[in-house]
C-alpha cells in the first residue's frame, strides 16, 4: 500500500479484511449482510474512501463486533501483516477522526432538530 495513505484507513482496511476472512465472507457477502454496496466496501478496503459512522455500525454488526474494533491499531501497515505496537500517530489520527465525525453528527442534529 502507498505510504501516503492515512494510517487509520490502512488499519480499518486491514481489520475489515481480517474479520471478513474469519467469517470466510466474500466482499459480496459482507456487503449484503451490512446493507451496503459491494463498490463501497471495495473502496473502503482499498483505502480509497472513508466510511460514515452509520456504515461503520452496519459493518460492525455484520461482523458481530463492536465498532471500535474496526479501527484498533496493532497490526502492521505493510503487506506482511505482522503484529506491531500501536503508534501514537495512529491514535491521534483516530481521536481527530472520531471527534470530527461526532461534531458533524451534532451539527446535523442541531440543524435538523432530529436528536433521535
């Protein structure tokens, strides 16, 4: 994978592939179970796009895991997939991404008045 891709996207991609493999799901099967398109899943796994909190929840439910497990660092960011220690950079990126997603959802709730 390219070194200019955000570390968090690489972690997310690796984790989705790992959990999908554990269930022996194809991309098509996981996309169907999660209620998303195969192209969306392919783009997420290929580090070409980020996912919304709603899509993260759908994927986690389809894989029978908690959402945070999809973005836990701890695996190599190279193709050999050897375990590695969490990096501070990955954790900071995770914090910033989650804060941004929460801020966006909060602003949308205020704009629409929908707090459900």
